[in-house]
C-alpha cells in the first residue's frame, strides 16, 4: 500500500518546482525528501520525478499519481472532519489568510466575534498575496483564505477547493480630490481616462481586470506605478500620480483623500469568496468561520462602502 506521507512529498515537489524548495516548505532536509521519493519510486516501479533538468518536474506517471493524491487527501480530511464534528466542539487552530494591504474590512470583524464566541479556538492571521492564497489552502499551509474573482478575467479552478461566495464588491476608478474628471455624480466611461497615467499591478487579478477593461475601451493604459498594494495605490492617487481601479471594500487611506468615480457599463465587480479545502467543510472550526462570514456579508448594506466619505474629501 502506498504511503500517504510520501505522496504528500511528491505533491509538494510538483507545487514547489524542486526537491530543495519542497524540503524547505515542509521543514525537511533535501536528502530526506530525495530518499523518500526514491523509496516511492521503488514501491511503484516507475520513475515519478524527472531529475534530468534544473527544475525537478514530475513525469507523466508522477503527475497522474499527484492527481489521485489530491482526491485521497480530500477523503482523508473529510473523514477527520466528521470525527471532529462528532467528538468535539469549535476548538484547535485555524490559519486564515488575509490580504492585509487591502484592509480586511469584512473578514477580521467576523473572526473577532467568532474568537469571542469560541475561546478554545485559536485563530491566527497570515498575510498572503491574492495570487498565492488558493494554492496555500490546497497545500495545507492555510485553512481559509479570502479570495477574489473577476468575470472578465476567468481563472482556472484549483483542484480540491471549495469557494463560498460572500460578497460582490463594486470596482470604481479613484482620482485625486481636485481632479476635474466627472465633476458630477454620474458614471463615466473608461475611455475618459485613456490619456491618463495609471497605477496597477499587471500580475494581479485587479491589474488584469484594468488591462482587459482598458483594451475593451480602445486603449492601453500608461502604467507609471506597478503595485498591488491598495493602500500604496490610494496614496499615489491622492498625490496626483495617476488613477487606479479600486474596489469599494478597500478602505480609504487616512490623510490621503481620493474621489471614487462610478464607471459606465459594463459595471466592474470583484466577487469575494472564502476558500477552504473540500475535505474540511464539515470541520467544526471551518464550518463556524464560513457561517460567521456569511452573517457578516448579509449585514453589509449594498453600496455602504461607497457611501462613506473619504477622510479629507470635500
């Protein structure tokens, strides 16, 4: 019978791209990982790791075995979750990925209430880049993460994960307080900003949304600041450095006022979700956090974030 621990090592090599990186991620020595993989190859009778290149990629057999490993791990975790639900309460540790640079306006208040209701549950927060959150949950480094999707820039689903929709967050364009564009309150076409300078991270989901939307409006944005840090972007916008797309639930940066202008059709929306492993759905702590965030999301008044005046705005 195959050893599940060796299968986890193989999966980590595929995710990390090398034996050394997998060893570092799992706190093993490189030689220990290499020996375990060699033992797994001896057990299966086939080569699983392609050691002929700089990156330790997997062979066809190795990738097939990892695909089965995902399903095996999901069923094992589901079994453990059922036992926890039968024998225990909301206890243990829950590792939650939070996009601190955007301001965790929805997630952290719900977690604070959950921690007060369940004092035996230890919740730890971990800063995570939006592009890395789903993979961190898949590999077991986090239990829950807040993630975002945009209809205009679809992403491939990650195997073994469940995404719980929690809120739709309108995206507007932020400009400096004294910017003459859209002096009224009505929506403005994105083409009005074709000759402006832009602040965006081309590698992020929001950045790809900006590039896609600008292309649909007939222009390529002049990117003068490449950052995915929303608070830094708001600071640059406030100082007149450029314009940026900003979701409404990203809070204002104190001392750096901006105006957020609604865009004409098509309206841009960030779809927020909580991401957990499918096998952990019945784990009491995971079920509790999903319910707490659903309640917090239901309490949000549509447009409430947009209606809040930014500090210093007149």
